[in-house]
């Protein structure tokens, strides 16, 4: 447990993500830490019909919006930002968790509107259609 507390993933989670997401009405519904598997980590925050999943997988970080009904329906934060900005910004470059956290804080209000209007499944469909139209840029 001490190793988990010192891990940068959990420090960002405790110091930046939890306070911000709790203030917006999210509940932390689970965390996972696997020191034997490249130090992979997961954290899940739930609100309404969606879950924000924060992932470190082999030292790559992702923030995803997932359906609370079907966890296989997910869309990546960076792709949602590309779609929401209506511009192929190619934001989906690899970022560390601090940068992704800053992007989440800046974009969450607009993304929540999209999620409320379209649901996770509809947003995922629209995001992938947008990405397909701009595929040479990705």
C-alpha cells in the first residue's frame, strides 16, 4: 500500500482529480494497482450514465468516458476533444497524466453536455465518424 501511495498516478489522483471530480458530483467507485504488471493502474469515477476511467497501462496514460451500462463502449478524452473542437487537432498524441488531467479540467463541462445529449454510445459513434473523416491526419 505504501508503494501505491507514493506512485505518481495516485498522487495526481489524490491531489488533482479527486477534488475536481468530487466537486462536479462524481463518485470514486474503484481503483486498481498492479505492481507486478508494469505498475498498471486504474481509477473509476461514476456520474449519471457514464464512468470516467483513468488508466496507466505500461507507462501510457489514458482518460476515457465509458458507458455505465456497457463498459466496452468507451471513447478517449483526446478524441472527444478533437470532435468537440470540430477540428482535427490531433490532440491524441501521448500525454502524461498531468497534461491529461489539465485537459479534462478544461474540457469536462463541454464533454458532459455532449454526453447528456448523445450518451456515451452516440458520442463514441460521432467521434469515430469524425476521426474517420480526418484519418490521414491521425
